[in-house]
């Protein structure tokens, strides 16, 4: 089982300790690239999949690395829209 698959399964359990680094590893494994949203973007980042043209926008959490529950829900929703996971 690949690291991306394990991370995707973990994300779908909606853990309260899912980190931005885990998200980055997951999305890079799914073919996304990380992009800052601009010079003055601050914590705003985009994950772009150039093959599917899908963009996932999120704020990098700080000072703690864990994603908020609404961010986890948003990411799951976007991955469903992109066809990366079924409609569970």
C-alpha cells in the first residue's frame, strides 16, 4: 500500500491531528504541485493538478501544524469532486 493511499485512508477518518505536511505529501502523491498564492499570500497556498486543472486552495495552519476540521472536510469534498475518492 502506497504512502498516498495510507494518508488518504487516514484523511477519510477525519482525524483531529492531520497535519499540513501530511496533506502536502498526500496531494503531491496524487499529482498536485504546491504553489504560493502570490507575493503577499501569507499562509494562503494552492495545490494545483495541471493534468486535471483542479485547484485546492487552503490556508497553511499556524502556529500549530494540524488542519482544522472544516479544512479536512473541504479537502475531502474537493478530492471527491476531482474523482480521487468515491462519493462516500
